[in-house]
């Protein structure tokens, strides 16, 4: 019987016993001479098991938890809204910069084409000082 108790105690301290083995161990220890420390341990554990747990109410904890959770939600929503607002402002700024670049490219193209057109009109520059066709062709007046 002592061998069985020693075997069960070893399994018990290793945490490998089943509930049936623990019940058997308690009964064997209680009915056997010696094992005083184990008897005291099992009596103390039995006493703890017999006590009824008491519900302890801590005032204000539920309200504090609710407030804490509410603040967490509010902070999360504020963070998301801020991120959305920042992202939309960034996208709008990028769109404005892209539009500005496109307008500047169009104006540069217009300036280039206008310069080409003015260069092609240079030979006609001399014609602007002529007042009449007679001066152009140097015709003699008819009599």
C-alpha cells in the first residue's frame, strides 16, 4: 500500500494524476499511518473546497471600464477620420500639382508654336510699310 501511495504522490506532484487517482490518494493517505504533511495538505485543500466564494463588488469599476472603452473607441474613430482627411488632402494636392504641370506644358507648347509662326512671318515684315499697291509694284500713273 505504501508503494501505491508513493507512486500516486509522485504522479500527483508531477501533475499527472486523474481525479479518480487523486481521490484514491486522499483516501489512502487518510487511512495509512504516517504521511502527516500530506494529510495536512489534503485537509487544507478540502477546507478550501468547502468554502463558498464571495462575490466582491467594486463600485465604479464598471463605469470606469465603460468610460475607458468609450475613450478607446473615440480615439480610434478620431485616428481613422484624421487619416482619411490627411489622405484626401494629400490626394487633392497631388491632383492640383498634376493639373498645374499639364497647364504649364500646354502653355510652353503654345509659346513654341507661336514663336515658329512669328519666325515664318518675318519675310512679310517689310510689307507693312507699304501703303498702296502702287508702291509695291512701282506703277506709273496713267495719263
